[in-house]
C-alpha cells in the first residue's frame, strides 16, 4: 500500500500516484488514498461516491471553479513503476493523467483560502465505456456537486489551454445482397460491391475548418472499419462500413447525424455511438480570466474529452494539464518535468491571485 504525501515535490507526488496501479474499475486503492489525504484538510468538505472523490471549499467567494481529473489508467504496458530519466518522468498515466491529478491534489491540500471557491473532483473510469464514468454518473445523478461558473479538466494539453472539444459520432453503413456460389455470381448480389459509392463519397469528401471565437476546429469524416464476406467461394449478402465523424462544437449531435445521412443519402445509416462537442466559451469572463492568467495562449481541442459533460450542465470548460496527449497510452508514456512545474505554478497563481 502506497501512502501519499501531498507535501512532496510535484514530480515525486506524480511518481507516487503512478505507482498506485489503477486500471479502470480497479481504482479502490488510489481513491482510498486520495480520500484520506483530502479528509485530513479542515478547509474541505469531502464527499465520496463510488470511487469518485469530491472536495469543496465553501468560503462564499463570488466565483466557483470545478477542477477535475480522472484516477484510472489504461492497462499496464511494461511501464510500471515510474522512472525519472533526465527531465522526463516515464510511466503509466504520467501523461494521462496522473500528472494533472497530482497538481490538483497538491493544490487542494495547500490552498486553504483560494480567491474563488473550488470544487475538486477526482473520478473513476474515464478510459472505458461511458456508462462507468464517475464524472458522468455525478453529472446525471448529483449535478449540484459540480455546479460552478467555470470548469478545468486536467487533461494533457502540453500545459496550455485547449478550449472546448470536438463532438464525435460513429455510424455503420450497411448493404445487403444475396448469397450465391462465386462460380455462379450472376445468381446472387454482392453486398460488398454496393459499398463502392459510399467509399467514393468518403474519398471526395472535403471536411470543414470551422472558426469559433478565433479557434479553428478541423472536422473529419473517415472510414474506420469495413467488414463483409462469408467464405472464399461465396458472394457476400451483407457488408458494413464503419465511419467516424469528428465535428466542430457548433454542430449539435442531431446536426452531425443529419450531415452524415446527407453524405450517404440512399444508404442505411445506423448511429452506434455519439457524444456532443463543447463550445470554447472564451467570451465568458471566468474563461477569459483563466486564459490570461496562464499566458494568454489558447488552442482548440482536437478530440473529445469530458469537458463536454460540463457543457451539458451549462458550465464553460477548458482542458489544461501537463503532458503531450500524443504519448497517452503508449509504452513510453511520459510527462516533461518542466510542464508539471509550469502547470502547477500557473494554476496556483490563478487560485491565489
């Protein structure tokens, strides 16, 4: 059992969190430790729901911010325990996102009187199916615990602000034919061949670049899977093309589905997965203030993150955390020490200014 000490350096705290194995649905140990650390703080009101821990200051400040990070990781890939190599800390979850969790936990303990009230959220099961996601469960069942003027998700963003996020839908385009022996192909109908116009539509598709508040979100519609065929001597009677549409957050999920159906007009299109985008909210005073306090640099978020859950609650949210997301889930996952330090200092400065 690892015992967390929130007063050590941010690098050592990150290392200690990494060394508590916490693959999705196995977060009990790390949640117990985070809860123990937070309950020792007289300035925090602590609630536990499953393996999700919520700690709040209640100082009557004019503004409240929710700062959230997930405790789970993907399965180990020969990258435990953590190791420090020069100015990089390697290990499972260093980037995604125990570096961000370490920063949040250290500041939750250290800052007893922040200049705005803070709700700290450490949640479970972000890396697997949405039904298990602790933040999503709280948003559905106890949304009052997340209420705030602004939210920060400590997702890896190279220690820079990435605002909003793309939405995503996954669809299956299904064609049906008639089986026959391939030696007598004229007696059947080839379902795979019928996908040719859909593939042609994808090849010709020109994705949009959408400017929202000066941030350009690049859309994308792509084939991500294809299946069909019974045997090497049988004309297939069914084929399925799976497509993924990453859309700018100015579209609703319904708008995005309608667009995909328009592109593949005449085909049977079945939506199998969908998640909304999140608008950047840069016009909101709380967001603008945070961007200014962290250096004024802001970029769009490519990909989907849990900021969308806050948007659905009417709370503007940004991604801000150490680590390059392109290294998340890799065997050589790592976080630069300089980014850990910068993100820690920037968030501390904003909460105490």
